[in-house]
C-alpha cells in the first residue's frame, strides 16, 4: 500500500512538473507581455495606441504558440516542437475569443506524441536519400491534420471548459470563498506541486481574467511569498541551532530570490507549521480580494521584484498587493512564533538535515537550495562529485541543468560564472532545463540523480555530477583543468598539496598532548567547565583568547552534549578566524557537570583549522560511541593513562 501511494505521488509530481515545464521556460515572454500591457494600454503608465496593439496578438498567438512548441519539444525534441506549434494554431483559430493556454498544453504534447509514434513506425524503413523528404512531408501532413482536428474539436471544447473554470473562480470570488483555496495550495507547495498548481492551472485561468479585468488575483494565490516569509522570520527570532542560524540567509533567497522551496524543510521539521502557512495564505488572499489586488502576468519566480514588475499601475494595486504580502507574513509569523515557543523540543542540526532529506525524497531529487541551509550555518561536508565523458579540448560553453532550468541551476551557473571571470577566462556559463540542453553544450553539470537524464539528452558532452550546486569542490578542479590543462588525477594532487600547504608542518604535530589532558576536575556549571577547557586551548597555542567567548556563544545556540556522558564544546562559525592551528583538550569530570539536564563526564574542547576538526570529531565519535570506552576514560587516573587509552582505541 505504501509503495502504491509513493508511486501515485511520483506520477502526480511528474505530471505536475511536465505541465509547469511547458510554461516556465516561457515566463520571460509572459513578463514581456505584462510589461507592454502595463506601460502602453490606455490606463497604463505611458498610454500609446500603436504599442498597445502588441498586447492582443501576443496573448492570442505568441504565448499559446510558445507553450505548444515547448510542450511538443519536451516530448519529441525539435520535430515535436514544430508539429506542436502547428497543432496549437488549430485551437487558437478554433476558439478566437479565448486565450488558448490550456489548448496549447493539450495539443503541443499530443501532436508531438503522434509524430513520435509515426517515427518509430517507419524507423529503418526509409530508403537512403529520402529521409529529409519523408520527415518534412510527414510533419506537414500530420501537423495539418492535427491542426484541423484541434480547430474542429479541441478548441471549442477547451473554450467551453475554460469558461466553466473561470465562472467557478468568479463564484468563489463572489461568495468570498477564494481564501479557502490556500487549504490545498499551501500543503501542495510543500509536496512540490507548486509549479503544477501555479503554471498548470492558475496561470491559464489568470490570463483569461486579465483579458476581462486587466488583472487577476490568481497569479498571487501560490506566488505570494508572505506565508513562507513569516515562518522563516519566526525561526530567526525563536528558532534554535542551525535552523536559527540559517534562517536569515533563507529569507533572502526566498523573498528576494523568489525560490520558495528554501522554507519547505522548516515546515517539515515541525509539521504544525502547516497551519501557519495555510492561515497566512488565506489572510493574504482575503486581503487581495478585499482591496482589489492582482497581477497582469504570472510572477515567476515568486520574488518581490517579479511581483512589483507585473503589478498594474492603475488604482491601488501596489498597495493591495504589498499589503496582502505583509498581512500573510504577519499572520504566518505570529502563529509560527507561538508554535515554536510552545514547542518543548529544540530544532537540532539533525532535525534540519532530516527534514531536508525528507523534502528531497518527496521532490525526487537533490535540492541545492535547501543544501544552502547547512552551508550557511557552517555545517555539512563539501559534497561529492564525479565526471564522465571526454573532456573538450577548447571549452567555450558550460551548462548547468536541472528539471526546470530556472532555480537551482541558475544559482550554480552564477557561482561558476564568477569563478570563471575571476580566473580570467572567457567561457559562457549558462543554465537550462534538462529537456532543452543546448546542442553545443560541451560541459554539463547536473545533480547526481539527474545526470543519467542529462547523458541521455546529450551523450557526447562531458558530464559532471555533483550533489550540491552551491558547494562543490568540482568547480575549483574544473577551473584548474581549464586554466592549466591538468587532468582529474593531477587536480586531485593539487587539492592535496594545497591542503598540506595550508596546514604547513602542522600535519606532523600532535593534535592532543599529555599537557592538555586534565584529570579529576570539578565545576559548578557548564559555563565554568567550557571556559576552563577553552583557556586550555589558548595556553596550548591552538586558538586566540576570543575563541573562548565564541565557545560560550555556541553553547547558547544549542547544547554541545553529545550523549554517553560526552560534551564537545567548540566555537561558532565566526570563531574560525581565531583558530591558530588544529588541536583539542580533554577534561575529565568524574562527578559530571550539568549540560542542560545531562551529566557530562568527558569534555573534548575542539579547535579545527582547514577542516581537520572533522577528523577530530570523527575519531572522538568512533571511540565514544561505546559507553564502555567512555567509562574507561572517565576511570583513568592520570593524563598519560587517558592518552594511552585514546591512542589504543
């Protein structure tokens, strides 16, 4: 039963992704249409009858044809795109009074599927020299037939369906029930149906409303950043640990970047927060309806800048839209704050990591944006990477590819583009949806679970697979290889030599000496114990004095008690600059010292430079995972005996 539910969920997500993939690559065209409308219609900023004449043909012909072409191309590449556009022309002319977005989303993929079946049927049966003739005439004949079919049947049917759906939306508006849609939309976003809901359903209906009223509230039902903003702000003020530390960065990505999936792990970490986003969304929709808000075109991504760009100039639209965002954020924040303050448990690093993994499982792929949560808090490893294919001799074009080609891949492309410019190279770095990777792509970078699809699409390219677009050592290796022509094996050696140079002779110095082990100590509280251990790091020459204060600040965020009578106090992210070299001290407290209700009998105070603290932590974790080892260390009678035990383990 669980497998069946998972299968259904995956199918729904794939279908939703397919719908949104027809619209999202063309969002620029929608925005262009929206801006021309806002500027030049009679009620626009700069009324101009000649320029305003672009508005009608763009919404009637250009936008549906782009959707039909994109839908066809998703199914059968360029050939599918061409016949998809031909068939879409049939629904456009068949129902001239209705913008045929839904019709294009039907006929584009359907026409491409038909010609794909035809191509399979004749594969290997065409005599040499006649391939182009057959391909062109088959596309023309089938395209013409499908255009007539769309004109006679699909166009009128979709027009009638659209009118019914628009009437349903009008009824919801008249009865005041439109805010209830947030009960479905907000949880749907967390399940990664956001693009399907927004671009597959709301965008076509919204554009129909724009034709009649000049704006549509439907464009802000899903794209309103207020509910997610409220959750993130609540974590900034009332969260704990890595969730609190990462929330400010997430706010920027969410509100200004418009990438809403950044807040999904926070909600999954505490499912009660679904109530916050639902009520926040409902209050935002209610405000929009009450004040007459709405947009002239879809805002994608859901950034405050994108929303401002497609807000109509007339009336109080800006006030209505921004008030709706503020109200949604305020309601979501207040409810989230109550939930977080009443919550007895605190959000730990593991909670965020588990929530992120759960989100990625639901999404069906890695989320590089959510991976930034760990990066912003200084947690997590650098990530892994692999490469395959023949490395090009003269690199001119690098492409980052993801499902939609607009979110995570764009961020990865911007990061590598900056590195390329800093290296003084003139190489084009861009991003793309996997379904439309350019044919001239030489190097393609994808997240590991998407690499097989990218290889199927462009098997001749050099493919790099990473698990995180935001933080991958493969970028530096790639720069090194393009700049100096080194091989992958040589770049590995460069990495190792740089790491050794960074630590100097420190690699030969012991991380723990007998002088830094303290036996049979007593402390009144954990602050006293941490300060003692930190002062020992200072005296040993591992850190500067300011590091001790950062250790105490780190303890305020969340306890460093690890279990099995062991605590591992260390500095915050800011404390890295106070580390002189890697090392640690051990403080034995046989009677224990209170760490937020737990007794710590062994305190390992850690200072790590250039990532070596991870090795220290790993070694301590292996030893202290066994309670018997901890008991043996606590029972040691001298510093030498404790050091010998550690070395033997």
